[in-house]
């Protein structure tokens, strides 16, 4: 894998974000949690979209449960 062109989904400062390998190397290793790495920015964006949709569905399910 060409790490110079790798993209990561990480949790950093209570936020989930997409970050390049170069920017990841600038972070203190104890300041983030890596969720996954991807060969392209597009793949990382697609997974981030899926994670957001999954989170939204979870919230909707909880709200529907409260309404009952």
C-alpha cells in the first residue's frame, strides 16, 4: 500500500474525520483512534457516508422507541 496516498477515518477530539497519511503523521499517536484506512479519498468518503447514515438510523430508531 502506498501510504503517502492513504486516507484514514479517525476519531480525534470527539469528532470522526477523514485525514490524509501526511496529516495523520503530524498528530500525537495517543490523540486519536484509527477506525479504518483506505487506498483512496473516495473510498474513505463512501465509508464516512455509510457511518453517518448508520448513526442517523440509530437515532431515528431510538426516537421511535421513545414515542411508543
